[in-house]
C-alpha cells in the first residue's frame, strides 16, 4: 500500500482556554518527522522552545514566566522540520493566541 505524503501545516492561531477546542497548537507533519519549535513575543524575546515538539504546547511561557499563561496576542514562531530522509525545512510566521 502507499502512504500519502502529508504536508507540514502550521496553524496561525489557537485558543488555549480549556474549552476542549484548539487548546493545544497542533502542527501537522509527515509520519516519522521531528519538529523543533521556538516562540518569540513581539519584542523578539523567546517565550517557549521545545527541540522535540509533540503538539502539546498550551500557551504557557518558559524562562522568567515559567508555567504561566502567556497573554493573548500575536507571537512569532520558528519551526524546523527534520524528515526521515535527512532533509530539513524551516518555517517562520505569526501565531495568535486567543483565550
């Protein structure tokens, strides 16, 4: 059988308000690939990073705001996808958090 190729899809927003809908930031990717994520605030400060992202970020910060909910607003992401064949793609763009 043939496994269809899945594109990387990065949503431009999510709503981590514990209502059961869009509570985590879900990045669709090909099976077996791995993802590294860095999130920045509007001033360019890193507020979240994960070198082995598993679609589990719920809008909480790290570093000086460890474990606290980030405020609503626009953030910016840098995503690196490593494919099974060794190729790497990098993506960047805006991300809106709406609570």
